[in-house]
C-alpha cells in the first residue's frame, strides 16, 4: 500500500482503527452509567455551571484514540524510499583467502608481533576496505577447512577472522588441500573475476592433494592463485632461522629461540605462474598489506548481486510506536488521578 513517497508494509494492521469508535462509545456509555447522588443544598452549586476540569474530561478519551491510531500505523510498518533508487548491483570480484595456521606462523620476525597476528591485522583491514567484493576464508595447516563462505557481510567475516587460532588444526602445511578447498568455494560462483589468495610461510609437507595438482585444477577453472610468502627467504635448503617464543626467564622477560623453518618460494612461484597469477614475498606487515592491494589491482571487476539486499528503504514504525506508548501511559495516569470519576 503506497502513500506518496511512503509505503505500508503491513496495511492489514490498520484494521485496529476500527477500535476507535468503540473507545468513544465506551467512554460516553461509562459517563452515563456513573451513579450520582443529588443533595438539595448543592443544587445551587450545580446551577453555577461546570468547572474547567469537568470541561476537559474528554482528554483521556482523546489520548486513548490517538494512542490506538499511532499503534495501528506503527504495526502497519511505514517505510520510506530514497528519492533515487540505489543500484544494488556492485562492482566487485569473488575472493577466497587461504590463511596458513601452521605452528611456524608463531614466529615473531614481524616485530613486535608474530606472523599470524600481523596477517590477521592486515586481512582485517583488507576486508574492511573491499566493500564491493565477496570474500571467503579458508584456513589450513595439516588439513584445510572453509571458515567462512563467500559473503558481502564483512562484519561477520571479520569477527570469524578475529577468532581463528593456531593449534585448532593438526599441524603441517597442506598447500594443495588449501587451494583445492578454495576452488570448491569458487566453483559455483557466477562472477567473471574469481581469485584465490594463498598466504603461507612454509613448504608443503601435508595433505592429500599435491600443490601442482591443485594448481592444474585452478588453471582448468580459470581461477588465478596469487601466493604471498610470509617471512624470511634464505639460501639455506634446510630453512631460515626465525625467532620463536620459548617462555619467560627468571626476570619475567620473553625468551626466544632461533628455529629453522622450511620455505619454498620456487613452489609458490610455480603455482602462481601455472594459474596466470603473480607471486609475492612479504617480510613485514607493510609489504604484506601492499601485496594484497597489488593482487586486486590486477583483476578485472565484474558485476555481482547479493540476494539478501532487496531495496533501499528506511523503516519508520518507531516514529509512531513511541508516541503510541507515551499517549497510552498518559491516558492511564490522567484517568487514575486528575480525571478519575467518583460516585
């Protein structure tokens, strides 16, 4: 039901207005039925006319009528539409971020934080900036799981991201499984631009799918896999030494041990090259953030629509509900005090 620039979502609630004549009738009938005692000495006073309070006895009835009317309009859910319809289609891409949660992400070479803390901070900022992109989250260590499917509800995604922890998944680095799980989230997407961003700090050493096999599947689907290696890269084939927390000393200071972590930048480069993407190395928080922005700057954007958003409307029922409650309370108070009838 439309009224100018407004619309009633539940017009059937206006049937409540039928109670208005009943309220008026009940008030008048009650006044007529009120018992009266007539005292002869007071006849002269009665002939003097009605006082101010007596002439205002209609106020409680009027308040009740207004309260019912406002409540009926509130229940009818009036909504206002924007002067110009907002295009709910948005320019964006479908992105799945595969985040490494292996124990090596506890390394604290991203001073003053460890790798996983820095990665989560950068991803949170990244998600908050990409308003028009559907983003999903896959986490992996020795296995890979979908933590959040593709969504435009970035508030939910950021809350989920804040709660991911190292140790919830058996340890390891299953890069192939991480890519395969990410591809499954994108397989049914209708976006023209689909992409996987793989963030890891080590070499693949677990999983049922080899990294290059997963890269081949991504190539067949036309989905580029951008890889970002987090941490140091060195010439030692056994890995690079990075500091890990090792408890506290007798003075309460954090103690660190240098531990070798295996890295394989060549593997990540091969994955990206096979899928037609680029590979990056992030040695600090700033470079990780820059790499994420560079990935999306390369992509062609496509038009997608989030089905849950239907129209650009503003709910107006609260403008009537609160006055209805106030008017009803005022009517009750006045009827029980200043306008109370005594036999």
